């Protein structure tokens, strides 16, 4: 085959490979379009159902309220009618009784007038006496119409106008939620979730973060507050979790629509240690030994801290302070050591003193108390090349830039080591019972 033919063949192969890559990219974009269309269709369907359900419930509630109000007003009319008619009925009975008495008296008078001469005097006398007893000049008082209740209903259109105004502004439809998840960052046994506001006109009072396993159906609250990031703890490694966030506007009680759920997971096992009393997830340790003479260092079960991470010790309970107390990081485990205040370790004591390779620094941090959060950050800084092939295990002068923060203060220093390391153990030494430390 000639050189020109080989060149054409190579060019054809490259074109075929490029076409395959191009087709693969287009197929991925088609899949993305399909997912986008599915999201639009699905969210639109959910929005329709939510609107129909809400307005149906609202209509039923308003109808019930109007029926209840109508019943109350009709009852008031019934009470007024009954109270007003009762004295009129009594007056009517009195008048009807008087009419009956007058009719009877008239009949007796006519009989007395028509009777014979012998009986007339007695009849007329009896009739006259009875007429005087009846008091024909005494008449019952009948109320004039202006004194009698005239029941009416006071109704106006102000309610209808107010309802019309409120209904016209009730509810809204948006194409995008006001907040979206911005970043999911894995941490040991946890995921750091960051979100941002995407609607500049939406004044946020609080955010609400929820999460759930991707295989389960119920979301649970992880955080409610003004911050825009939160570390979701107690997550099993290599397990997908869905995260979503919404917001509540200033002066409002209802929450905004949820952000598009994002899938996140952590491949890092939660920090755990052998010894003491550990929580079920092995990221909380409590010092339970009542004998200070048996105090030792509680190490992580593996060198799980890597440079570039932030390691946090959160103090959730305190005990008696001891000069040997310390929390920090070290190169290796020394089973006989009673404190991290030793060579190949950096730590902070409960009184705030900072130790590097067993020596106390002049800089000091605030004392460790209930609720304190102590953070360790490290980055690699080499004094001399570790080796020609940059293998950390080959030894050489090696240092780490360490930042320890506690409260509103921090110290920064260089930690010189005899050999290069890429991962470290963490641990704590607490002499007395009662201390409880959360690591994340």
C-alpha cells in the first residue's frame, strides 16, 4: 500500500472515530433533552394537579364558611322574630278575650231589653252591674309600627370586592424556583450542600433543606435557617441521596417551590475509632473510663484525614479538665502514649494551648468548652524535594502548613516532618469521663 493510501486510510479511521464520538455526544444530548422534556412535562402535570386540588379545597372551604355564616344570620333572624312576635301574640289573645267578653255582654243586653215587663228590671240591673265590672272604657295598648321590629339584612358588595381582589392575586406559577442547589461536596460520612438564590427579586428570610435516600419516598428536614450551606451528617457511604431546597420570603408563612432535586453521595466512610463508647455511626466518642490513670489516646481506626480537607471536632459534652487532654492529628498510632502532646503530632489542649511535636507554642486559642468547634486544615509545603520521583514514602524534609481554628481565632504554622505523608490519623486524649466529641 502506498504512503498516500495509508494516509487516506489513517484519515478515514480518524474520521470514523470522530464520527463515532460525534454520534455519542449527540446521543448524550438527546438523552439530556429527553430528561429536560420529562422534567417540563412532569412538573407541569404536578403543578396542574396542585392547582386543581388547592382551588377545589379552597372552594369547598369558602362554601362551608358561607353556609355557616348564612346559618348564623338566619338564626339571628329567627330569634328576633320569636322575641318580637311573642308580646304581639299575648296582646292579641288579650284583645280576642275582650272581644269575646263584649259579644257575650251584647247578647245579654239584647236579651234584657227584649224580656217581659216583670223580668226587665232584674235583667237590666244584672246587665248593668256586669257591664260595670267589665270596664268597657279600658282598652289594651297596641304598639305602633315604628316601635315594632322591622327585620332587615345589611349586605354590601365590599366582601365580594375584597374576595375578588385577593383571589385575583392568590397563587402564582413560576417556571423556575427562586433557589437552586449549587454544589454537593462529599465529606466523611456526610455531604456538604451549598445553594444559592437565583431570583434577585425574592427577599429570603429562611431556607429549608431536605434530603432522602433515592430509593425511599419520604423527604426529611435537614436544616431551616438563613445560611446557604449545611453539612448533612450520618449518611451511609456509596448510597445515593436526593437533596432539595426551598425558601420563605420575608414576612411570609408559605414556602417557595422546591428546587430541582440533586443526587449526591459520599465515598468516604464516617470517622470512627476503636475504644471508649462510640455512637452507632462511629463518629461520636464519649470518654467513659472513670480512672484518670488509665487515660490514653483514642485514635481513628485508619489514617482517613487527607490534606486539603477540613476536619472538625465538635464538643457536645464536657468533663473535668486535665493537662493531658488534647485533640488533633498524628502520623501514626502509639498505643502506649497517654496524650497527643508528643512527637509526630499536632493538637490543641482543652485549655487552648497548641502543641507541635510535643512542644507548646506561644500562640494560644480559646479554651475548649461545651459547644466549641475546633477545625484542622492542612496543605503540603515541601522544603526540599522528597525524591526524584516525588514518592512521599521515600523520606526527606517535608512540612505541612497547618491551620487550627477555634471560636473566632486561628493559628497558622508549618509542621516539619521527617518523611512525607499523604494521610493522617486523628484522635483525642481525654483523661476524665463526661467528654463527648463529634468528628466530621
